[in-house]
C-alpha cells in the first residue's frame, strides 16, 4: 500500500459535526453584525506581500516569521493572508468606499494562515470572524464594536470571558513613549530576557508581553503609555469607557495590554476566556487610524476586531447544534421499489421537505433503525401493497398510494 498522506501540521479538517456548529457561529455573527448594519466582505486568500509588511508591520512576529510567502510564478511576492484588516482596508481603498456614506461597516468569516507552533487553539490555518468600521473616529464606533463582540460571545455561550482594554494614543505619543521605554529598558538590560533585550530598538513594547520572570520584574516599575496620553486621546478613551459602562459591559483597563500588530492607535482590546488553555485570547482588536494612509490612501480612521472561530468553539464547550430535521425517510420493502422510491424522494425535496432514501442495501429492519437514527418524522415503506406511512413519533401507520405520499405528508405536517 502507498504511504498515506496526512493533513499538514497545524491544519485540520472540518468534519460534518463541526461544520454544523460552525454554521451556527456564522449565522449568529450574521444576525448580530448584519442587524447592526455590517455587510459581508470577502477578500482573496493571498495578497501582495507588501500589504502585510506595511500594514501589519515589519517588526511584528507575524511579518518576521509567520507568513506563508511565495513567488506567484511571475516574479511577484504574494502572501497567504495572516489577518483580515489590511486586506479589508486595501479593498476599501481600491473600490472607492470612501465615497459611500461613512462609516463603512464590513464583516467577514474567512480562513487565515500563520506559521505558528501548533498547540491547542493555535493553528496554522484557522478561521476568524472579523468586523471593521472604517471612516469614523467617533469613540462610539469603538464601543459599538466591543458591545457587538461581547453579544456574539453571549449568544454563542462562550464561557467566562474577560474584556481588557487600553489606549495606545497617537503614533506621536507612542513614538515618544517608545523612546522613553527603550531608555528605561536599556538601563535595566541585564535583567531582561535575551529575546526582549534583542528587540529593545525594534519593538520595546514587546517587553510587556514577556513571560520571563526578570523581565516581568523590570516591567513592574516601567513607565506606562496610558499615563502619557495626550488630551484628545485621553478624552477618546474616557468616552469609550463611558459608553461601555452605559451598555453594561464589564471591563478591566489594562495599561500593559499589547497586541501583536503594529497598526493600532488609541483603543486596543482583547477578550480572554478561562475556558481556553494557554491560548486564552478569544478575540481582539482596536483602532487603526493610520493604517489606510500607510497602504497608500488618505488619512482615514478605522476600528475593528477579529475572533477565532476554533477558539469560540473550544470555549463554548461543545454546545449541541441541531442537524436539519428530516421530514421523510423512504424505505424499500424490496429493491424493485427503488425507482418509485427515487421518484418520491425527489418530489418530496422539490416540495420543500427534507427527505432521504435508503442507499446502503439494508434489510427493512435495518432501514427502520436508520430512520430512527436520523430522527425522521415519517417513514414511507414502499411495498407491494403501496406506501405504508409510519408516524415515527406515535408509531401509527396508514397505507396510501405511492403517488399520494407527498400530499398526505403535507396535510399531516399542517395538522401537527
Ligand atoms: P489577532 O489578535 O491576531 O488580531 O487575532 C484575532 C483572533 O484570531 C485571536 O484572538 C484568536 O482568537 C484568533 N487567532 C489568531 N491566531 C490564531 C491561530 N494561530 N490559531 C487559531 N486562532 C488564532 C487580528 O488578526 C486583527 N486583524 C484583529 C483586528 C481587526 N484588529 C482590528 N480589526
């Protein structure tokens, strides 16, 4: 036998049980986001590498080591999308959406790719639901997005979520702060982890993210960005917090919150769930007022979030999902009834009923067992004497002509 080929490391198949649960997640996202005026967008699975290099940021882990980048065969470098915000902003620009009434609200349910070390909740190919509101700097945009994500978690029974948020201010505040932080880190360099030390110039903010004991101690007395915000940024953040309070959303202000992407300005936030293991981040996002300019547009504010579909499923503790109900199972008392059965099942489907027919050559007893297994509401047993219609809930039976099965069911369905 030839060697079996397996799914690539860090990827998984979505099997039918899973697909049903994911369909519920997608439907809830559609209900909640669609209801708030978000419209669906889908961008390509790969983009020009430059989009992520400029958008996500050269110094991020994503761009430095996690992207699947390849030559498209024509000398152009393309990358499987590691995230959705830069592509959505690219599409906003490319399709002149700045001419639409602002803000433009978009959402997606799509696969993304990052070459990360796989573990529970961390995959190399994973799905995100994302929402982006582009073209308004109003703090109500930030608050609305956060409330909607919180509602999505509630609707999907994502357990024990905590919301942490912070503000990164403007790029200028951040630049000054980075300088201040670098000086502080350099002064304490010998107590920092090697990794953090190596990145003092490239990305000193990463020090906040470190698990290293020495680094954590150094960070305890480090200057905090939240204390350095300018007047308007502080006002913006206070408004966001106010609105969250109005909406009854519990939150924790966490000045140490850093996100793994460079485009954020002002508000950043993250939802974690205790139901997850080490990869406890279930969703996150923030404002990215400079991103569109960075990828070639005019200065346009934006804010959004993304949440991992697999992490939602892990954290929602295997909520059962209903398979579509089966109205009719067509059983054959003998194989000669196959053609008649095929006609009935086809007609039933055309009449809008969910119908299935025996396809595995089971005995009649086996077929009735199968009808029970799929919880069929009715079974039509086709035999010499016609069609015996069995009500699978009561066990009542009634013999009708094969061509009368659908009409009889429709009457029966109505009287239920
Ligand atoms: P992110 O924090 O990198 O943000 O990812 C958002 C969510 O995607 C995470 O909270 C997690 O649930 C899921 N996720 C990320 N990486 C993986 C992985 N390797 N395996 C499984 N799930 C994963 C962004 O992607 C930003 N684009 C969010 C955003 C939108 N900011 C503004 N707008």
